[in-house]
């Protein structure tokens, strides 16, 4: 859902002020019909799906695993409807132009873009409301299973609690940092000529947006700390264990926080580039439903993201994706200007490229970010398992770490730090437990994390074959080098293209200049 929210913002920002450059539906009746119709379609499909899941669970309570899979499938279908319906509203109707005609819209920077997004948010809200009965039914069955097993459990959340959490978790986490970027974008577009006259730099208005986006990225963890309802983890044995893990690994952070979700979410997260704004979050459901060893393993996974500097390279991916798309559109624009008789005017071509650029951004993120993220997640899984490696006396499985493996150890130069078999099993059990408590099918695919079953399989493979972590480590190094090199080269090329006067002066004043 978070990627879908990001994509919706990208769609809105891709539309020129005058609307799409191609012919669109201008009828107000048809425009409103499409805008509201896709929201209504979401409600109908969501309601039918929810009723089917609920009725099946009432007839066969043991059907809970299939119900979870059906609920996940319904969520996917609704997201596709929302994306296609909102895309049609933005690109094929006069919705953007109609919003611009509303009173007071032009007076507030970014207000028109946020109002254009209203049908998207309405569709998301309707999808949650209609699927809530199915989610509630699945969670009630899971609650019964918890009570039968004498495990602690909270009552299933109310509709308001569900909507509040989903909005904060899936929408506000993207919308809050994106809003100031939208405002900066609107400001830069309206005053692009004035910014150019003041700086003398072509494309300076785009640099304004980039600076604002960078500042937002730096302070976003502080924003999200309050968006997600967090509080510091109180002193105690668990916090001592987690702090000791961080000291042992040389990790720095500002605070360990409890992420409040009314006990409904069992998960953890890390955010922040630098120590002063870096937080590690553990959900209240994780603390209530799992023992300290498994919590430490999950915490170790989040610590692994810090240890391997994944957050820095996520930022590099974002910068590189913008450089790639910006470079492609700039080359197309410059190439097209060589044949002015065959091409539309520069203004019309710029409008087409603006839409195409956002489409390319979504494509690059959709295809590339998942590849990068999944490998970072697997590396963090290995670190989480390694962080709970027990003493030799407590390891009861054949293990390369403790020298009790049956097969001979691989050559030292071909292996990275091995994974203890007992620790891998512990972390795999933690992942399995997280899937069960969150109502996630273990085989459900994840764009960012891979499926739980695949992650468990990779962990156990790493414990049986120490060469596996070494191969993953080399793959991650290659990814990091590509991101670092690509970003560096892209920045140099961008500086050459957009600031030629700066380079001319630098060369003129360099060694040998007269």
C-alpha cells in the first residue's frame, strides 16, 4: 500500500498545470462519473469479498489459512482497481483542470495536488471499511487459537482502531513527508522563471525541490515517531539485552521505541540516517506475543540494516533513479530539438516528458527497488540470526559455527561469517510466528521482503552451507557499488548538463589557465 500511495503522488505531480497534453474527457458528468465510479466499484468488490470470506469462516473455522490468503488476494485486487481508477481520473478526464477552477485553490501552494488526490484516498478508505469485517473474522479465529493455547491476546480492534492504524501505517507515513515536497514542487513551478533569474542556473527550481526533499528525508524519522504513536521502551531485562546487542555490534541509535498498535501488529522497524534521528521500533504486539529470544532476533534483523548501512543505499537508490529518469528525459528533449519540424513544440514535448518521467520513476522503483530491498532484507535476516548465536553448550544441532557440522567446512576464503544452526532455527521460528500472528500466509509474496517461507528456506540453507552467506554478501557489495558509482557518475553528468557555466569557470581558473 505504501508504494501505491507513493505512485499516486507521482501521478499527480506528473500532470502539467494545464492538464494532460493529449485529448481528455471534458464532460463534467463523465469526469465525476469516473472519479466517483471507481470508488464505488472498490466498495462493491470489497463488500462481496468480505462477505465471502466471513461466510466461509463461519461455516469452516479451520479454513483460517485459506481465509488469510483470500483476504490478501482481495486486498491486491482492490489496490489494482484503485490504481487504475485513479490513473484514469488523472490522465483521461478533466479532473485536474476542474480542481484548479475551485475557489481559493490557486492561492495555497500544493492545495490543488492534494485535492486531486482526494478520490484516491477515498478509494483506499472504502477498501478498508469494506474489508474490515473479513479482517475482523480472521483475527477472531486467530484470537480463539491464542486463547486455546493459553497465550496472551487482546480483543480484536474496533473499526475506528483499525482505520486509525491503517491510515497512520500505510498512508500518513508517505503523505506526511510528501506534503512539504508537493508544496515545494508547486512553488518551484509557479516561480521557476524568477528562480532562474535570481540564480542564473538552468533547472534551479528543480534543485529547490531536491533540497526540500533531502531535508524532509532527514527529519522524517522524527515525524514518523509521532505519526506511529510510539513511546520509549522502559528499563528492564529486555532493554538491557537489546542495548548489549547494540554495543556488541557497534551500533548507534537515539532510542528504542515501542510502536503502539493495540497489540494487533507483530513487527519491528528501523528509521533514520544518523544517530540523532535514528530509532529502532518494536511493536507492542511483538513484545506481548513473543519471548525475549525471538524479540532479540527480530531486533537483530533491524540492527542488521544499520550495521550494513542499508538506509544510506536506499537513499542512493532514490537519487540514482531520479538521475536516470532525468537524464533520459533530458536526452530525449535535446535530441528532439534537432528535428523541430518533426516534433511538437518544446512546451508540448515538455508536458509529454513530464508525464513520461513520473511513469519511468514508478517503473524503476517497481522493478529495481524490490530487487535491492529483498537482498538487503536477506542480509539483515542473517545478521539477526547471528546476533542470537548461543554458546556452544546450548547449540543442539550440527553447526559450522561451533564445529559440530557433519560435512567438512568450506575453504575459509570462500565463506563469510557462518550462521549457527540453532540461531537460524530460532530466527526462522520467529518469522513463522510473526506470519501467524499478523495473519500473513507464509507463501504470500512480498515486493520488498520476499515471502516468509522463502526467507526461512534461505536461513536454513545458510546454516547448512556457509558459502551461501558469502554469495549473498558479494551480491550485496555489487549492488552497493552499482548504486554508489551510478550516483556519482550521474551527479557529474547532471552538473555538466545543468551548470555548464560553473564548469567553464572552474576549467578557466584551473592549472594552466591564462
